[in-house]
């Protein structure tokens, strides 16, 4: 059962550990660390994990650590990759709650106390999140007044996520109970693209999930160096890796959930998203280069999609092999996208992928 309540004041000052993985983001570190150390109402400690950055990031981190005893540095002698960097940092901290924050992102003032207050008032909650707007150079003025708290039972949150097929969290706005993180043993190295999504699924299979509504908890920086726009670009890759996360979850944590039903729900949603991407690309006059692969992925994930109206439309476009005029459905899809985005910001879960 989903419960929405008014926020409550926090008693005491829990300690929050913030792990900041860094690779060639030394020029962002001072701002990122400042937004963490300036958090009111909680005790803070910061661990910067530098993955052998050649840009001098470790030296920047040493200066920050020398200036404030709450900041420490773990410097890799050789580059180990982002998953190992995350896990090394998470294994080394021991606060009541833990946050993984990329060196190029920032935290909103008061956000960590807001998330911790929900945790403190709800001992069964293992993961809390909120909203993390994107920014390029300077974040906009954040929303800071909490409207309410939402608490889902883990299976209910999982059902909604599977039915929608997408990842409703960014990462900088997520706080985990450290005891739960210890149980999960960090990020899965086999899934470098979707390890964060898998972690959220696994957390929900073991604990309640909470959300702080109405505020911005962090800002996610968008630039050419973001991992999701460089190393892992493209709809085909995103959907493939997202499905791998679902499959890993059902294979390893399936005993905690209704696996056949949730797997079927997630399969329908991810396959449908692949087909919609193909149809949209043709109707916008820019056929996706990997359109055939996207259709094949949809068929592999959800064989029942074959013969459906959306599958048939995509097959016709593939056979025709030519661009088509922009149609009404493209306009409708754009409206649906914005409606879903607004719902996501308000409720914390993605609206179902759908179209005319």
C-alpha cells in the first residue's frame, strides 16, 4: 500500500556519508564538495575516490581534505573503472545513510536532511529519492519546500517500475540506508551501463521505498563528458542494457518477488518502447540506423508483440525503407512525453509508455 504523509521534523543529527567518485572532474570538485559540506541539520563526512585521473583531480581532492577534516581521499594508483570506484568508496564509509554523488553534480541546500528525516521517521524505508533537475553551467533556483512524503512497499514500487519499464531515478538524489547497502554489496560489475537501475530494483526487493515530494534534492549536470552521452549512447544500447538489469534481477532476486508476472510486465513495456522509438524515427523523417535491431530486440524480449498493430507499423516502415511525412502521431507522442515528464516530477514514477 502506498502511503502519502505530511513531512515530520527530524530529531537528532544522523551522520551521512557522501561518496564522490571522480575521474578527470577535478575542476568540478570544489563546488560539489562545498554543496555537501554546507548541508544543515546532519553530520557529514565526504570520501572522494579518484580513479587515477590524469588531470590532477587527486591534488584538488588533497587540498579539499586538508582544508576540512570531514573530507578524505581514496586515490587509485591505476584506473579501475567506474563500478570499482563506486564500490571501493561505498565499502569504506560507515555513516547512518550513504549517498553516491558524481563530482560534476551538486546537492541542493537542506536536501540531505530532508531525505534523512524521511528515513528516521520510517525505519522500514531503505531507499529515498526525489527530483534531480538537469543543468549545464549554473543550476536554476531550486524548489526547497517539501510538500509531502510518499512511502511504497517494495513490491508495489517494483510493480510500478516493471509496468512502466523505465528507470525513474537519476542517482544524485538517492539516499540509501547504509545497512541495506552493506547487504546489497554495491554495484554489479557485470552491468556497467545499468548497475544503478539494478541497485534500485534490488533495494526495493528488500525494503520500503520513500520519496520526498515537491523539492529538488540535487542537480544533475549535462555535458559532453557524461557517461550516458559518450560511452553508452543510443536507444538500442539503453534498452538492451535496461533489459539486462531486469533479467539479472529476476534471476538473482526472483525469490523475493512475483517473477513471472513482473517479468512479463517489464518485457511488454521495454519491447513497446523499442517499437515506439522505431515508429517515431520514421514519422519524424529520420529513420533510426538501428531500426531493424530495435524491432528484433522487441521480438526477443516480448515475442507476443509480433502481429500487434505497433509491430505491423514498424514492419511496414522497414520494408518501405523510405522516409515518411511527419504525422499526427508524432505530435501526440510529444504531448504524451511532456505529460509523462510532469507526472514523473510530481509522483516519482514514469508514466506508462504508450501512443496512438
